[in-house]
C-alpha cells in the first residue's frame, strides 16, 4: 500500500474523505495533530505519515510520458469519476486505455498524483 509523507495529516485525510470517498480507518494519536493515518476505499488503502514542513518535489518534467505516485485498481471507476470530473484537481480525464482499463488521475493537495483504474 502506498505511504505518503505529508506535513498535515488531518487536512490531507479530510481531503481524501471529502473529495474521493475514502474512509479514515485509523489515526494516531486519537486527537490532532496526527503522526499517522490510514485511509481506505474499497480494497485500497493509503497511509499518511507526518513529516513537518515536507514539500513533495514535482518530478513531472523528468518523465513527460506520465508519472504517478499510487495506482488504485477499483470497481466503479466511471461513477467515481462522475463525482470529481469538474474538480480542479483532476489531472487526467477518464480515458479508455489501449490495454482496456478505464483510468483517471488526480493531484492531491500535497502534489501526489493518484490514478484510479479498472472497469
């Protein structure tokens, strides 16, 4: 499962819950500020680790063919896309790939690119 370093776990977790339908599965400590959180959606899990003042470098220019930090294979990709398609954080519209999967990509508030794919 992917693990992202972030400077504000609570803020990031709320974004994943509100924007992408994840569930906060656990956090430590019980009250903010968190040093760890686990988020789940369908069978996918994402972990967040706190690193004060961390800023993820943007490496997009080093790989023009595309770059992502996590890929979640899930069912209902089209219905998930419908809930976010007009949001500014969508970085790749829903696309039928030549290998058959439907995929779209988002960029979270920390700069992580997450792809959702499936049928």
